[in-house]
C-alpha cells in the first residue's frame, strides 16, 4: 500500500504521485489510506508547496468502480471526503497537476488544490449522474466556487468531457501547457510561491 502514493521532496516542494498507472490511478480505499498517511505527515511537518499528480497516462480515471462493486470497506463514514478535506486544509499551498483523464472522483480530488495546472491532453468531466450517483467528496461545493453555479450545473447535468483548453476558458484551471511541460510548469509555480514569505502565504491560505 505504501507505494500507491509516492512522495518526493526537493527544495521545499513535496510531490505526491498517485501510483496505480496500470489502473489509470483509479481511486480505491488503499490509495486513500496511503494519501492520508502522507497528508498526516505534511500536517505535522509542513513544506513550502505540495504538488499532486498522477503516474503514467493520466491524473486519475476516478473512483475505482471495481472497488465499489466489491463492497469497499471504509475505515470510517465519509472517509474519502475527510481525506480530501485534510489535503485541501493543509497549511501549504496545494497544486494539482492534471494530465489525461480527470473524471468524477478524480475531479473531486483535483479540486482540493489551491491551484490547478492542466496539460493540453487533460480531460475533465463529472459523470456522477451517468452512474446514478451524487458527489459526496466535496465537488458540489468546490466546483461552483471554481467555475460558477451554472457552469457547474452544466458539467454535472450533462456529464460532458472538457479539454484542458476548455477548462482554462471556464476558470476550472489556472493554466494549460503541453503535456511534456506539465512537470516543469508545476516546478515553476512552486518556485514562484516559494520566493514569497512562507508566513504570509499560510496566513493568506487560512
């Protein structure tokens, strides 16, 4: 389970990488447990900036439907929502770097970022309604704050897929770059933040 989310630290930047590339980084309970362990460490010993990304072909295809079908056993009620909220509440700025798929539960996770960077290859969508589900990991609150109430309704009601460029136009992401430049773009944003007063940044976030 320890390798389901990888951590790499360099010069004040902590990079957390969702690491189920063979499953398109689908979000199962074990992955959330690994993510929670890293978040707990970052609560205890904050860093300058946290960058969240996905290994392999995409950020994440979303909630692991196979895990749901097998009757996923949660450590406590609303477990995934609590982990995402703890990530969002870290004192350090959180940057989500998205390439490839970012659907439904993955979009809920990406929205925990204070800043969202997208590759041109990124594909965003909320498909809860397609599967007769409703969002319970925070999307119904965070998505309207990002894109506005009625654009959020469009996304949730139609289950459409949006490109990285379209996500930029609607204000879902802060910038969009070629996929080959996404990692460097994350470093660039992190370094720009790190140049500022750490105390001021944390107070501004709070």
